[in-house]
C-alpha cells in the first residue's frame, strides 16, 4: 500500500484548518480582499499561501519517489518531515511576536524533504535509464 496518500490527506486537513483560520479572520475584520492593514490577517494569509506554494510540489516529488521504488520508511520520513515542517512553519509565522526558530525549522524540514525526494527521483531515473540500454 502506498504511503504518500496518507500524508496528502493529513496535509489536506491542515490546509483546511489554515483556510478556516484565514476565513474567520476575514470575517472578524470585514476584509474580503487583501489584508486590510491587519497584521494578524496578513500572517494568516501568508501561512496559508506558503503552504499552498510548497506542499503540492513536495507531494508530487514524494509520490514519484515512492512509485520509483523508495522504501516505505523513506516515504514515511518524507511525509512526516513535510507534515511536521508545515506545522512548525505555520505556528511560527502565525505568531504576532514570531519566534523565527519555528519558521526556520519548518522550512528546513520542508526543503530537506523536497531535496531528498528530488535526488532520489533523479538517481532512480538515471539508474533505470542506464539499465534500459
């Protein structure tokens, strides 16, 4: 059974929570578009948008690595690092008095997983291309 769909589902739940938080803040401040000069809303919007910017490509890379033969343990490591990374990043960016350690750790886990998966896919592709000759 594939592992990546489990993490895609868990990340989708987190995405919905971030969306609901942004929607609630929009309603509270009466802002339909933009941030209305409300720093809390701006942070919620950027947290949600940053998630949307990174997670889809990461999941695609993780899926390609998994179907390319990555061990289940690696797939769990990639998925878990992305999930934890996105939680840490969301927490850090969401705070008015931001502790950058959460944001940095979140991005390190996110980008580290993406680099690992991309490297695995490139290596697996290269290995299979050599075998095809």
